[in-house]
């Protein structure tokens, strides 16, 4: 399956199961990890008319917010189809400079890196 426009097809990682202690000050919905299976070609900026190709590539490891996009079945796998703009990091680096965040996997949180 090849997505259209700026959509990205992602195979989410299986959720980790186990016993843990949740401290109320740090509870939040963690990002979902996944692997990119396929990407669209890109799209035009509606304001400027400039063409923006998709920066994400097949095989990239990405972090995105859970429960976004569309659940789709691809070759018997439960995948997620989302817009590239909904991806926070790619291979551990911010996808776009304008996002201004990095993902801190050790603490499962977002930290600011820019002056945004």
C-alpha cells in the first residue's frame, strides 16, 4: 500500500506490558513508537504553493501521539496511517526544525530544544 500526499503508513510497536509504579506528577500519555512501512510523495503548502516532499523514509523509527490517524490493515498487520506532521521524531531527531522538541526515551517525555 502506498499512501497518498503526505501520509505515512506506520507499524506501531507492541505495547510493553509489565508491572510498574505510576507517580501522579509524571503521569501522561506516552508517545507511540513505530516503524515506517511506506510513505506518500508529498503535498503543496496551501498558503505558499510550495511543494514539500515527505522527509520520512521507509524503515525510519518514529514517535507519534497515540490514537491519531486511521487504523488500517496492511498485509495482515494492524497499522496506522497518519500525516507526516503528526510525527514528533524520526530516528531520535526532531522531524522538522519548527517542532522544537526532542523525545527523551529514558524518561518517556518531551523536552524543549529550541526557543519556541
